[in-house]
C-alpha cells in the first residue's frame, strides 16, 4: 500500500519511514465519494497506527511480523461508527436540534450544540430564551453576519464557525499559525531513565494511560492504545457528563472514573494515579488544564519519563489556540465544507468525521512511537496534534479524490452484543479497525457505564 501525502508526512514526523515497506496493499473498497482524498487519509491513519503498534511489539519481543494490511470496508464502518451504533436496536440521535448549518445574513455558519452547556450558550448569544427551538435559532442567525456571530459565540462559550472557502481561511491569522506547524509536534525533554517493558506479548501490555479527552479524536486514540493491551482509565469531571452514545462508541476496553480536580481529595487521588501512569492524554482546549499542573512541561518535571499527548481543534499557537472547536466546525471554517458542496451553493460534509478519526489514529501512532523511544533512550516525550492541521493537510493533499466502489461491494461488518448484567441493553457497534499482528477481531469489553469505576489502576504490575 502506497501511503498518501498526508500519511507520508506523519510517518516522517514520527521517524517511521524505515518501516513503511511493512504496509501491504489494503483490501476491499470504501463506499465513499468525495472530491478530497478522505479515503486515503482514513486508510493511512489506520495503517500507521497499526504499524506503530507492530513496531512496539517487536521492540519488546523481537519476532517475525506479518505485513500490515488495512481492510477498507472495516475502515469505512469504523469511521462512520455513529451511524452503525444501535442501542436496543435504535440508532441514537447523533446531532442535537440546534447543531448544523444555518444561513446567516452574509453566508453560512455551522453550529455545534450537542452538549447542554454549548446549547445554552448559543441561545444566550442569540438573545433567545432557554426554550428557544431550532426555528427560532435559525431566524436569529439569519439576522447576524457570519464572522461577527462566530466571534461573539466564542466569547460567550458557544460554538459557531463561519463557513469559508479555503482561500479565505488561509488569509486568517490562525490559518497562518497552523500552516507553520508540523502535522505532528514531537518534543523530547529531560533525562528521565528509560522505563522497562513488561514481559507480556501484547504491544502495549503494562502501559498505563490516563485519558482526559472528550468527544472523538482523543477517545479514539486512547481506544487504540487499549486495544493493544494498555490499561486505559478515562477521567472526567462529575459536572461535565459525556453524551451517552459517544461513550458507548469510543469507550471500548477502558475503565471510566470521575474526579473533580478542584477538590483537594480528588486532586490527591489524581496525583496518585499520575505517579504510576506512563501516558497522559488530554483533549481539552490548550491551557484549560494548566491550573492543575497538567501542562506537559510541568508533568515532565514532576514525573520524568512520562509520555504526554494532546489534541486540540486549532493548535496551541495563534489567536484561536484557546477556542473551542469540533470536527464539523473545523470542516466549515477551513474550506472543506465548500470544497465538498453537492450543489455548488450550500456547504457539504465529508462522508465521515474523518478529521476526528484520522487524527485519533495518527495520535495513537505518535504516542506508541513516543513510548518506544522513551524505553530506548529515556527522557519525557510530548506529542501534539490538531484537527485544523490535519484539515490543512487534507486540502493540500496531492492524492486523487475518493471515489465510490463498484456496485456489489461487500457490506460493512458490524458486531452485536446481547444485554448483560452490567449492560441492560443490546449494543450494535463497529468492530476494531487496527491491523497489527495479533490485533483482536473484537473488543473484549463494550458498553461499560460512564464514570462508575474506582479512581485506581486495576492492574498491580509496576512499570
């Protein structure tokens, strides 16, 4: 399989060029059509995450390995997992009523109001009451200029993106900052000793991961690590509940606990977890966790040898670094929505939330290679990615468009679990997509409740 231009850029950033010959031609086809090379982006991200995990396995227990061979049909299923997901035979409502494209006075905007606090903030910035419906929101937006509303929303804690062409976006100061950054930022600091692998065979067995991420990209990266044998403990604040379907769609193989880092007792519990962690992964806005001592620099000083990773919407530099954003908003703002329009007038969307999914898999590859490097030469390693930087790479890609398969392409696979004692409902979901040697064909654990686990590591082995 020949990687596309984005995959090659990521591989070079992670020092994986020497191993690209281990990626075989992908099988199957993608049922997508797009003027952008979103299919290549998706398959490249899965291939590199799989390759990195294979390299980690070989670093701890050298042995012959099979080529990485990505299954395109499974990629398509995984990248559209929210459409596959069924709870007791019913598809969840993925988009809230106030989320979506709306017509502004001078163009289009896209709103994201899936979380209640963002929904309430959107109503407030539009001068509407708590119960205002979608029609009222649309009418209010029609009276506002797109960029003016985008700015006012950001200041009010709402999430609105003005739809731009890629040319318009590239003139924006934030776009210039993003374009100057590498697609994956890797920083190695300190002189912490190399940590030891355990003797287990799974690529990341014995690795402990604190997952402080939400929505899709970060949770997908942590889910990849869990599939490869890492113990992943997701930590959320009790006052910021996760949307139920999102947790079911991305929480496979993880445990989930609640800690309020503003509380002294919970803060002490979290510090205890940190002492035994190997990876800390964050997905909040840059700077949001600084007051808790969770900046990479602080963590490297307090816990030498730690690998840290972060994913953001807009990167860590520039005037929008602290701004909220999601895959759908980034597509709208950066010009993707205009590039994939179906009628030449109204904005469109990619055939999947591919910025989230591909960034998640690339980030998993980066974290895995950071772990391999740490256990080889020591030090602390920090890796950072942003959805907007991946959007830039997709728009700049020199690869061909994604075209639909021939008629009669095989149906995408899925999995169904019957109700159980801990999960009183059936669950239909996308299976794992990674293709490293020994990769499980299904998740060991699915459908675990959000926030019910103790704030402790379940496994006793030290690392």
